[in-house]
């Protein structure tokens, strides 16, 4: 499919608005096992993205996502700035404007690897990767009802971080006490996947 | 002065960064180029890639720059900042795996002797157990 400027705009705007609308929830999750700034940091970053929406939307999908990434790196702060910035920049670098599901999966695979390298982390350590990994697997397999399965996978994967013990990030300082709370980065990743799935179904 | 390795201090707290810089200055005066930053882009506790880039610029030395960080986000943001430097400078900036206050003071003391970047980093990292 061709991702035109209207769809690019809808994708970026929907992701940004969903994250901003959930800033309070993300901060509460981060207060339980981190330093309590994830929501406010992500809100600041995505408000800066929305402020550039007009310019971003007309640049083509790849360049627009790179622009989102750069803005997140500079505006979010915390560890989530470079991590989400790297995710979007790597996606943008790999995505043409006319994109097949296979190309999208290839781009997400590269982006997930870039996030792993940036965070020196891997799947199973109670991070955003625990959502992005399963979402990538579903995207790779394709099939019917893809948006609804992506949405369900992301939500289930975020919930699956609750019993995990944190190995990376501030939550790892808590050791066993990080068990029993959803990872805030997993939750923010799930919000983004849900937003993309909604746009795919025309419900942005 | 530009002959010595520069030191950059990146803390989540501007007070910690400024205080650490004060301790470095007391040890080595102005013999070592020094930059510091602390706080997120909104002014709260956190770190900020733009401020880190500015601190690296302030402490720039042709001999290289050693960066001392506190908690995880400071390390991740410092690594991101280094990747955003012009290619010619990128390889001459290192993040030290060392405690921020002691590491900065020890690294600066070593840098003031004219030691190369590798030695400055090693001196700071000797403070890290294991």
C-alpha cells in the first residue's frame, strides 16, 4: 500500500494523541517501579511532534518518522527519549513510502534491533521490547484481521510484563520488587501499536 | 589548555552536576576543559541530549572528551549525543563506567597531567568494582 501524506499524518497524530492522553497512567506505572517521569516525558516529546505535524506529514513516511525520532531524542529526556527516538529513526530509515507488510516487518525488525543495541537490552527483561517483539512476530506472519490481532497481541504482551523481574533500567534497582507491576515502556509501546492498528482500520 | 583531555559531567540533577564540576575545578583549576549539564528538557530531574551536546562542545579538546554519568538515562542519552556528533569527533568521546563524582575528579586529575583519553578513562574506571 502507498502511505500518502494523509495517512502519514493520521498515523503520527493518532500515536501522539494516544500517548499524551495516557500520560497520567504512564507516570503512575513509572512511579511504582521507576522514577515516575515516563508520562510527562513522553507527553513533552509528543507535544513537540504535534507542533511539527504539518511539516512532518508532507515529507513522505520515512522522512516523517525520522523527524519524529529526532524530536523525541531531543525533547523526551530520560532513557525513553533515545530509545523511542531510535525506534522511530530506524523505522524511518528503513521504510519506503510505498510499503508492503513484509517491508514493514523488515523495518520493524531493524528498529527492534536498534532499540536492543541502544538499551543494551533484550526480550524478557521487562521493557518495551517485550511488546515490540511479539508484535513483530504477528506482523511477520500476516493473515486476516491483522490490525485486531496486532492490538490484542500488544495488550497481552504489555500485561505479560507484570510478573517479569526487571533486568534493565531504573526498575532493575528494585530487583524482586519490580515484580507485580506493568512496565511503563511496554505500556507506552502497546498504546502506539493500538493507535497504528486503529489507523489501519480507518479509526484513527 | 586545549592539549588536555576534556571532562563532561552528566547528571539527572543540575545541582549534582554543578557541584561535581566545582570539585573538579578545585582539583585541577582551568587546566582541563570542563562541561556539565543536568536536568531534562522541561527543567525537571533527568537528562537532555541537546544539553549534553552543548557540554561536549564546551569541553571539546582535540585530545578527546571523557564523559561521566550518573544513572541509566544519563548513559543512554550520552551515547545518543555522541552518535549525533560530526563523524570526525564521534570516536574521540567516551562514556566512562565510573561513579560520577569520584570518576570526574580522578579523570580530571589524570587529564591535567596530559594523559591521553584511554588513560583518563582507565583511571576513572579503576573506581568501579569488578
